[in-house]
C-alpha cells in the first residue's frame, strides 16, 4: 500500500535556534501515525545533522534534504552529495522543485541524473513536477506534466520507479495563497497515475505516493488529502508554524 506523507519544505528559512524550537514543538506534540503514514522534514543542509539527531529515530518521522547533486563526490564547490546524505542516515531528498528548475535551470534530463544517484544510494526521492500559470491558462497542463515524468522517470524499471514519491506542485499555487481546488488536484493526480499506469501497469502506479503542494494549510489539508489520488502534501509556508504543520500531519488519511 502506498504511503500517505506530510512533508515540510522549509526552503531557505529559519535560523538554527528557530529551527530547533519548531522541531521540538512538533516532535513533542501528540501525533499518532499509522504504519503507512509519514511526516518528513526537508530542512536546509546546515541543519540536516541536528534535525536527524532531534528525531532520534522517532517512528514514521524522517528528515529530507532539499536537494542533492548528480555526482558521487569531487570538485563541485557548494554542492551536497547523496553519499554525504547517506552517511548522515538521511533517507529522503527533494528533487526537481520548481524553484530549482526556475532559478538554477535544472532540466528534466539533469533531474533524471539526480534521481539515478539517489536511488543508487537508497535515498527516496520526492520528485516535484507541476506547470506554470501560462500552461494552466492554455489548458495544456496534462501534457506538460506528462513530459516532466517521461523525461526524468521513464528510464527506470518498474521496481525502481516505485521507490520514488512524486509531488505535484502547480507553480501558480506555490506561495501565492491560491490553492488548487481539491477537484483540480484530484484531476491532475489521477492523470499522473494514469500516465504511470500506462507505462508500468496499474499495480505499480497504485503503489506510488503522489503528494500535492501549493498553499496547503491546516484549513484546507483535510479536504485536499481526502481525494482518492492525493497521498498527502509537500508544504512550504505553513510548515514553518508548528500548530499548522501538526494539524496538517493529522489531516493525512
Ligand atoms: P507553499 O506551501 O508555501 O505554497 O509552498 C509549496 C512548496 O513549494 C512546497 O515545496
């Protein structure tokens, strides 16, 4: 059965003292997760080790990196390798966030390389896809997002593709307060699952978690997550507030 995941993406926010308080507040809350529900915190690289220590192997809670490089090691100043993440026992990495695609020109082909090395090191990628407003306005979002999947994921075997979680994040809904409606989210998630089923078969597609991201908050999480093809969310702004994110975790189905 596929996992239901509440993933926090802190992006480039919080100083270390505030990060500690936020994690402490969430970890001390009364949250009970079943075996198929996870909470994941994608924290800035300098806080990975601290965050991992704070979790202290708490069941169903994980730390993620927000990015990794496509090479194992070497002269790549400023980059973070999956080998480093593995050495810290980090088990998740966000790959292909729209902010990386937009500000750092990360292409579908380059993201395929990052996915390859993440799987090689047994780190679960949370692979982001999603269309800009111009594509949504032209009503070509399904084709746009299918291409993102085809060019970054479709070289994987059925066994390997099931190790990847997908996050659908329409760019027009990120940080704008303008959430996709639960119907729009469900429609796209069903489309993504069909694209995966056409390539790998229904059983494989049904095993892949597809998260929704874009202005998820405590007040809308339950409705969005209740959609049949939505398996939780990747949350930016609201994940920086303990009470909001606790409520979002509790909204997992
Ligand atoms: P917001 O929740 O702030 O819209 O950000 C979504 C996002 O980009 C998560 O990766």
